[in-house]
C-alpha cells in the first residue's frame, strides 16, 4: 500500500514538474507572456532571470508609444514590457502601463519632467582622474550584422555589418580627444535572443582593463529614415538614442550616466540625443556602472549620416566620463555582477526540488534514519515502477517466505 502511495506521489510530482518546466521554457522563449499577466495584476518579477527581455523585433517592425489620448510620442524596434520607461527628447518622462501586441502599440502615462543639468565645472574634470581605472573607454557591438541600407545595400551583413565601422569611428574620435578607446570587433552572430549572452564574454574581456565606461553600439530598426534624421554643420546626420536596462544591480549608476550624457548634449548640441529608453532586461549592464547602449540612427539612414552623428557624440565623451567617474567612483570592471539567465533559475528549481523531496521523506518516515533508508531504496522503487515487475508463482512465494523465516536461526548458528 505504501509503495503504491509513493509511486502515485512520484507520478504526480513528475507531472507537476513537467508542467512547470514547460511553462518556464515557454516563458523564456516568449517573454511577452509577462505583459499578459502584468496587465491582469499578476507580477512575475521573480522570474525575471528567465526571459529574453532584450529581444528585438524584425527590422522594419516597431512599437508605437502613445499617451492616453492616442497621441504618438515615440517609436522603438524592441519588444516592450509593462513598466518600461522612456525619457523623450524634451525630457518628459513616461511609463508604459498597457500594451496591445496585436497593434504593436504601448500606452504610456506621464511620470513628470526630468530636470537635467550639466555644470560648467564638469568640463574641467579630466577623464583620467580616477586612479583605479585605465583611462580607457571600452567599445563593442553586440549585433555585428547591423547595417545601413542606403550605404551598405542591406540591413544585415552577418559578421561584417556597417555598425562595425560606426563603432570604429566612435573609437577613433574618442582617441582624438585624448582618451584611449579599446574596441572589440568580436562577432556575436546570429542576431537572435542569445546575442547578448555571446557578447557578454566580449564585455567581460573589455572590463579586465577597468575602463572609464563601456559602450555597446547599435542601430535601430524603425523604418522611417526621418525618425532619427538631423543635421550637423549643415550635413545629414543621425540622432542617438540611449538604452538603459532596468533589471540590474547597477541600474542607478547607469541611469545617472545616461542622464549626464543627455544633459551634456542638451547643452552643447541640442537634439543630438533622441531620448533614453529604460527597458526590462540588463543588456550586460549588470557587469558594472557607466555601461550604456547607444542606437545610432536606424537601418534606413545612411552609414555616413550615422558616422557623422556618432562623431559628434564621441567629442563629448572625455568630459562626460570624467564627470561621471569622479574620485572614488567604481569603474565598470571594478564591481562585477553575477551573470544572470536560465542557469540561476534552474539551480533554484533543483534546490527547491531537493528540499521538497527531503521534507516529504522526513514527514513520511518520521526520522532521518528512516529517510536515508527510504532514499537508499529509491532506485529499486523507480526500477519497479518504470520497468516490468517479476511475477512469482505461489510456490516461489512460499519458498521465499520459508527462507526469510529461517534467516534468524541461521544467524544464531553462524554466531555460535
């Protein structure tokens, strides 16, 4: 009877874990499920480590951010989630409260207006001030295929996208300002949800030199070329959007870094910074402070315009990183975060399984000794449950019973 109860328990437990495992797998591959629950008032923040929150939409697809009256405020070619935020070019701060995935629209509510101030004294702070870092700026490109159609002929060139040249222009211009730029051209293709996991190794390598800042260079996928269009010295250029992951321990420091960037350019080159998107996910920014993702134009802008925009952006980097990494500040490589992802969630699941199984054995047997004895026979229980059981004839069962009864007498004769 006890054996049947145990087998039934194992079967039920297996079904439960199969269901939970299937849900977690689906949740990881389709993080938009979070929005369905969130809009119903159910928070699944404890599963944050599972979702591929940094996943982008196909090039040319995008979400439109509108206010409650339906007025369009912004566009972005990323999957968005309840709780994501956006600081627009005019510094009005909004938060996403509702999402319509069928129409690719997100309704936002006004949080307020951010007051960004760049102090003239910060212009005098040398970028090499902090003694604990190398005085370098680390640069890499997670999506090394991203390209610009008018110049590159296509939106994607795996391993050799136009974004590499934009990143190189950023690095060279920073060097011209007297600050070293350490750039990596490591390939992270394909352009999928795991690209950030692959580029994490590159970011970690760059952080070994303790740079002043770490910049991941991208371009957007919004189809309208006018969305990022601007002019610099009368020449076509692109604006730049900043992206900060809100799901990491260095969120506050990275957010301050992004605000300093926007404050600087709002004063020195108004209109260059498109805004700041604050999205669910970490974008590898959990590795340290002063980490930022920039989107230099979109795929329908020319690479020439993008390089002109990123050149203007690079010219202010020495002052910005010098002010952001003042005395006593921790460089991006100085405080390493623990890698997040499915691995940690699986470990928690295994730990809960072990603890739950141990508690069941202790309650069912009443002692640790009994639990160990039950555990030692678990393999046999499973083999009997999963495999065909041996069927004995009545004569074989009688002989086995007589043998068991005779064992105590045999033991006494052996001891004598």
